[in-house]
C-alpha cells in the first residue's frame, strides 16, 4: 500500500489545480460571492429582459409578485441544490462529472457549455455595440440581421477586443469588473427614477407621482399592461415566475455554478446569490421595463425593436452608454473565459487561451446578428433545459445512489463508460423537446421535470448496469487519493500565509472609499430630485438634464476613485506578502483585493 500511496501522491502533484478539490486555504467569505453575483447579474442585458416582459404582455402586479417568487426560487435552488454539493465535493461541475460519467458525457457537456457561453458572450457584445452605435451615429439595427456595414465593423472590433482580453488579460478585467457592482445598481435604480415622471405625465397629465397607487396605475396603464403590443393576452403570473426562475437554471439546477461555489466556506453562502437575483433580476428588470417604455415613446419607436443603448441614453445620458458598455463587456469576458475552459475540456490538447481565441471566432460572427440578444430570455431558458438534466444526474449520483445502497463513482471503478448518464440525458432531452414543441408543457417550466426525470432515469439505469455492486479497490484508491489531496493542501496552506493581515488601512485608501460612496449618494439624491421635485414638464426636463450631467461626472469620479483604491489595495497586499517571504504573491494579492 505504501507504493500505491506514493504513486497516488505523485499523480496528485502532477494534476492541474482545476482537477483537484479546492483546499481550505482557498476558501472565501460571503462578501466575495455577494459581490460576484451582483456584478455578473446586473449587466446590459437587463435592458433586454425588462423590455421582454413588456413585450410578453405581463401585468404590473404580476411582474412585482412573479419576479419576487421566481427569483426567490432561484436563490433557494442555489442554496439547497448547487452549494451543498459544491461544498461537500469542493469540485467544479466539470471535474465532478468527469469522475462520475467519464469522457464521452463530459465532452458533450463541455461542448454544450462552450456553445451556450459563446452565444451569451455574443449577445453581450451586441448589446454593448448598440451604445457605441449611438455615439458613432450608425442606423438602428431593427432587423434580426445586420443592416449596416458600420455596425458590423463596430461589433467585430468590439468583439475582437473582448476576446483578446478574455484570452490574455482576464484577471485584470475580473478585478476591474468587481468594482462595477455598486455603480451598476445605482445606475439602474436612478435611470428608472429619471424616466418615471415622463411616463406619469403621459398617463395622468402630471409629472408628479402621487403615491404607490399612482405608481401601480402608471405601470399598468403604459408599461406592464397585461397585453402584448399587438393587443393579445399577455403572459400569466405563472409564466413570469417560471421565466425568472429558469433564467439561471443552468447555473443552479444544472449545477454549473459548482465551479464558483466550491470556494464557499459554508452551504449557507448560497443565499448570497440574492444580490444578483434581486438587485439584477428584480430591481433592474422592473427599472428597465419603465426605461424601455419611456424611451420608446420619447424616440417614437416600438419597444420591440428599441436598442438597449437608446434606452440607457434616454434615462442616463452618456452615463447610460457607459452602463451598457461596461455591463456588457465585463459579462461577455467572464462568459468567454468560461467558454474557453469548457472548450478545453472537449479538446484538452489546446490551451485555455487558444480555445478562447477559437471560440471567439464563433462569438464574433454571432455578435453581428441582433436577433441573438433579442432572443436572450428564450436562449437562457432553452440552455437550462439542455444542461439541467446533467444536474439531475449529478444530484442522483451524489445523494441517491448511497441512499438506495448503491456505489458512487461505480462507472469509473468498473472501468466502463457511464451509459446510464448518456441515456438519462438523451431521453430527458428528447421528451422535454417533444413536450415543449407540442405545447404539453410551457418552455419556462420544462427544466423542473427535466431535472426530476433525469434523476429518476439515472438511478434506474445505474442500478441495472453496475451501481448496485461494490468496488472495494476503487473505493480504497479514492480514500488514498483524498488523503494525498489533503496533504497537498496542507503544504500549500503552510506556504501561503493566510494568517497575514493584508488589509489596507492607509488614509488615502480609506479616503478613496469615502469618495466613491459619497459620489454614488449624490447621484441617488439627484435621481430622487428628478422623481419627486419635478412639478411640471419644464422643471422635469431641466432636472433630468442636470441629472445627466451629475451621472456623467459621477461615473468618471467613481471609476477613478474605485480603480485607484483597487490598485492601492493590491500593491499593499503584494508588498506585505512579499515581506513575509511569499515568492509569487500576485495570486494572493488578487484574492486580497
């Protein structure tokens, strides 16, 4: 056994860090995840989601209730499905699936993920390009296909930069993106405030919002009316709940966010997803609905074709264009990075950078077609239906096999392809597609039975094909593997001085924090002035113009202060760690920042 232990130990040390469980020294607190979820789920595409619910004919009360319920279900899914498995295994979804299902299933799953993340990235790039289009005065892209050579060039140039940054400079951009969350929240909230008086004047004849009753009346009369633009009956409350729950189904029920949440100290950190679900997928969607309807009326176009850049510009002026660009760019880069990782899982001989560049070509082509971002809600919904059955399979392997007296990792122990996983995934997809195509089941709830069906099918097939047997040699090897991984982590923890306090308490760093906090507060106050101190149209227009200036200057001040503070904190952490003998403190400094 000593020889076997030695061999396993050597193999562990040769493995890529992504293939190993996360160590205790790599774990983060709740603030880390709250920031990540808010930054990623408040982006330029929120303008698309807000407009989509208007186009679907949702009623205002149903939107307020349905988004609350649907996003609460999403948070609970993160908390009770994704995070417990991530914390118990400390593995990414890709590594865990590889250990359970082996090569073929893992390559298929990685391929699907690469495609999904590539299309999401393309949608983000297109959304960002709509902002630049306004600055450069290209015609609006109202068709499903591009109608302007200038727009095509713009999207390709913008996309090329995004791809190159994702391939070669992702860490720096990720650090920058982490500073954007508070600013994006303020921008969406105040953008809605800035256009509410315009909508109120159209409905009631006055720019003054009398109270909650007027707010509901305005929302029901001119925005979320309960009817589609062509007068048909709109989406139901159940549909709103389903769409908002399904929007992130690939991440929670499909367990894709195991890759992120494996670094959580506790399963309860799954609740931190609420920052993304309720600040992004609730507040921002409702605000975007108001902004979209008002902007469409101002520029005299239909909300079905108005671009996010136009909406943001009418609400926030040039600061709104920055919202679309920054929100779209940072989210596109994060998903390009994911697509590269997933693509590398399919073609391991290519590096992550090379795969990102290859997938980037697909992204560039897709980004010039406006239909990609306009169909974003359905895209993420169908992505969930495709990926979620794998989540059901992983859930069954993790919890149910042992509960029913079977062996986890049985296919790997037996040395066979996990045919039950392929069968459960394929059958579930086929039945789900048929149910949606024939109208038996609405698309927005199809991921729920897909998860349950794949789970049941996998248990039945696995019992019949070898999971009911015992594999003591394989289990012993995994026990030794776990011990060697723990030993490696102990060595890494000792080499990384996690007990060193790298907190930057210098006066300048604290002053910069105060600067951007006060700056955001000023923007909020000016938004409230537009909303509550505009008794007539002339005063409203003057206040809105003043707000645009405050938002523009405030945006510049915010990013100068926030990014300067980030650089100071990183430099301080690097210096402190270097003083304690850390040979390569960059990674630790990045964590500290």
